[in-house]
C-alpha cells in the first residue's frame, strides 16, 4: 500500500512539473511596439547628429538588449519548423504543366495542411529576423558615430598656451579652480570636529613623522645599504645592488604618501583637495623615478655605469653636480669614453 501511494504521488508530481517546466522555459516574445519606438528614436538621433555621447551610449545599450531578445526569438519553434519543412519536402514537388500527371487529392490536402501549420510558426520568426537585422544595423551606426566623434576630438587642435591672447582666460580659470578648492567644506565641520580631531591626532603625528623621516632620510639609507653590500661583496652582488637601489624610489615615495595621508586624516581638507594632494604625491614619485634612472645611466660608480662617459662629463650631468655652467649637449656627446675596467666576480 505504501509503495502504491508513493508511486501515485510521484506520477502526480511529474504530471504537474512537466507543464510548468515547459511554460517556464518558453521565452517571452519581444515587445515589437516598444522596439519600433526605440528604433525610430535611435534613427532620429543618428540623422540629426545632435545627441550627446551619453545619449548614444544609452540608446546602444537599449538596442543591444532588444537584439538579444530578437536573436532568441529567431530560434523559437525551430525544431517544429524543421519537422514541418521535412514533411513537406517528403511529399515532393507538385506536378506542373499540362502533360504532368495530376497529384492525388490526399497528397495535396496533406501538403496544404502542413503549410497551414507552418505559416503561423514562420510569421514571428521572420518578424524577429527583420528586427534583428535592423537592431544590428543601428548598433553599427551608433558605434561608427561614436568613433567618428572620438577621432574628431583627437584631431582637434587646442589653443596654444604660448599665445598671450589666451592668458587672461587661463588665469581666470585658474583663479576659479583655486576658489572652488578654498571654498570646499572640510571633512570635519561643526562642534563634533574638535573631538574627532583629538582622536585622530596620534595617527596624524605618527603618519607625518614617519613620512618625513622616509622622505628626507630614505634616499641616504638606500645608498648606505648599497655601500654596505659593496663592502661585503659575494656572488649576486650586482642583482642585490639593483634591487636595493629601487628603495631610492620606494622610500621617499612612501614618505610622501604618508605625509599626504596625515594631512587628509586631520579632516581639514575637502575631497577635491585630498585628491589633488595624492596627485601631487604620485607626480613627485614619478620625479623620483626619473632621478633614479638618471643616476643609473650616469652613475658615479664605474661598475654600474651604463653610458661610459669620462668622469668630468658624467659628473656635470648629475642633478646634484657642483655649481657651474651647464654643459652643452654637444660637449657631453663629444666627451671621450672612459675605459672602465671589467670586474669579474
């Protein structure tokens, strides 16, 4: 009795699940009325050329959504359509001509019935196919329009800053930007700012002190480490010296970031000023990298120099060279190459 009851429940659940599953898997047909409105709006925007880039991008996203729906609708009832076409093909081509033998009434009736079943299935598929082609064409036109605008912007020449006629406008824009930064409200404002600042003072002091130490002493520490490794020597010294020399960039750059973070943690700066402070820190880190490259190329150490210039010409090209007139580029190029001994370790 129990087995019979279980079998009956399983059969009932299966009978209920199959129709529900078929309904859930049937995709919803596209909204052709709404698509017609969207397509006309996109075509109007493309023809006028007055739509902004953001409007064209939004239209493109909408058209892409419709194109995906049309692509799915093209495959609707595909197996049924293939089956009907195969059945019609199996019946053969109807006889034509006066001398042809007449087709039997049963075959003609069966072919007409199959065509009647096939026609309503082909109508939504053909409509979705036409809409898919139209959507794909609109996407291509929108992409081409955006690319043309980007090309035009790249080829457009901006006013040269060397023209004095543009200086008043540049000064006005600079003063306006500075006024916006000055008038920007700080992160901490009001009576609660004092208590919050009191809680942040230890963090600000630690970050600021550590950042200043790394900024002013990091370069010297890295050189001292390289000198210590040079005295020790050993295999692989050149690789370690190169890696340690990267600290000449990392330590001062980290110090700048810590100082910027300390200034931001005070709460006296607004979001835009904080972003500007971090940008200055990153730009300064780039300058540290440029100095590191110059010291690697025109190094004072004969073992790591990359361009073997004579010592006077090499020293004159350093940023921290002794006071004196800057050498001409022709003098540096015509300076004799130094005969650097090759050390084998």
